[in-house]
């Protein structure tokens, strides 16, 4: 039995991949119930190769919007700086094309939960990890409700504020990056007057980025305004923000940006945190993946994709290597360089796109233009 802490995207993919390989896994989630949380996310090409291998891609694509070459636009004039306009209407496709897609996080989680259930994966809610103990035979997890679980390996897939990482590395707290994200959704009808630049667009300007794209068949526009701030802002999905605060963060921006902000109702204010790289992700029979191992800024939109790739790779290593030490060493060897590069490049992407002078942007220098980085196929590369 493999114990997976966290029923987010990385944890669910790990469980599905293990089940496909014939290995038993149970998922333990701290929340009392799996609610619809989050907003939109970019589904990178590597993650979709994993979903194809796990036979989930068709169901994912049916809820996703195909993306074109993501256009970067000038914050004031909407002049095209990089990429190409996205003329799509948000209609889902069959998922076969090797392209980026956008999806509502709750929709992706629902598909993964369905596939996990079909494979008989147990998902237990209300299990907040408070302790763990290892010996030569396995790992025992202890939860706040007094229950315990025993497994051959324990996987920390529990996000940037990982309880597993905290137990392995006491005092290693997430770092506030000085950025805040304002996230909100706008129905298509209300957003229509402000979508003249195409289905998706990333407006870049001085210390600010505003990203917007359609989800759910084009019915909803996901908006995310990222801004540098001197205010310490908590991480999470529960801190509300007012429309006036968001508008004040983007003064003088293009009318499509200010127009969408004017249509915002329920706005979530989310502090952006990352983690210092670890010397090792694993300790004995315990390992980390996704944000628990390598939380990164969202400027490349690859955080979710990295967790999905990690989960597939870890499951493959556990299936191929009966020795736990060898399996976890193989997992880190397969994933560490890519994830640390992506972590660094996400930070670099933000530095370039939030420069004081977007007119000086050099497209060839932008990490998002790096096809070897963004188009990597983890399934073909193997572990």
C-alpha cells in the first residue's frame, strides 16, 4: 500500500498511475470534503502526455479549451509583443493535438476523482496529518482524528504548506515572494465587450501582469491579475478583495483589463509563495511531489503540470523498482533537474514580463518561448 497525503491534482494522478500499474494506493485529504476550489489553470503539454498515458485525456479535453500561441500584449495599448492572437471560441476538442489547453481546476479534479473511483482508489477526507514514523518495513501516518495508516511508502502531495515537508524539515516555511494574485471569474456575456483581443491574452506592464482566458466551453472567463506588493498577503483561497482594490492595482491599463475588473464580483486575493530547493525530496520511505517539493511562481503556468508529471514519474519508478530506496532515487533523478529549471524559469519569466519597459521585451529570451522546456514529453523520455 502507498499512502498519498493530499487529494489535489498531483496526489490524484499519482494514485491513478499506481492503480494502472497494479499497485494499491490510498489518498488522505485534510479537508472534511472535496469542495470546488480554485480557478482556471494552464494545462501544459507534458501534463497532457501523462493524461493520455493514463487514459484520462479524452475526458479532460472534453472540459478544456484549446489554446493557441499565447499572445503577450502591451499593458496600455494592447499591441502584440509576443505570440499570436488566439481566435478560438473555447469549444473543446478531442484532446489529441499536442497543444496547451486551459481548464477550470475543479473540472480537472472532478475528472481525476472519477477515474480514481473507477480504479478503486480509496480517498479519505478529514484526515489531517500530524505525525509519521518509519521503520525498515514501512511508514505509519498519524492523523488529527486519532486514526493511523500503514504503508510501504508515504507521498507528500499536499501543496506549498505541506504537512509532510514540515515533518521532514521542521522550520522550513514557505517564502512570500512579494507578489499577490487577484483571481475572479466573469460570465461570457458580461465579458464579451472586453474580449476583442481574442480568447486568451496576457497583458504585461510595469510590475504587473493580467492574464485572462475562457474556460468551460467558453462560458466563463478566468481572470488573474498579478502585482508586486509590499504587503504580506496570506496564501490560500479564502481572502476576499474588493473591486476598488483591484482597479487601483491596474491604473491606466487597457480598457479590456479595466473593463473585466469592472465586471468582477467575488474576487480572491492570494499571496504567492515558493519554497527554497531541497537537497533531497526523499527521506527513507517518504517523498514529496508538486508544490510540496518545488513550489513555483505562476508566470509560466506550469505548477499544476509539474505536479502531474511528478505523480506519473513517481508511480512508474515504484512500479519498476521493487526496492524503495532505489525507486525514490530514480524518481528524483528523473524529475529534479526539470523541476528546478522550471522553478527558476518561472521566476525569470516574471522578471521579464513585469519589467518597467515592456517595449524592450525580447521574445526569444522569454522562457515560455523555449520549446524544449515547455514541450517536454515525460512519457517519451521515461524514467
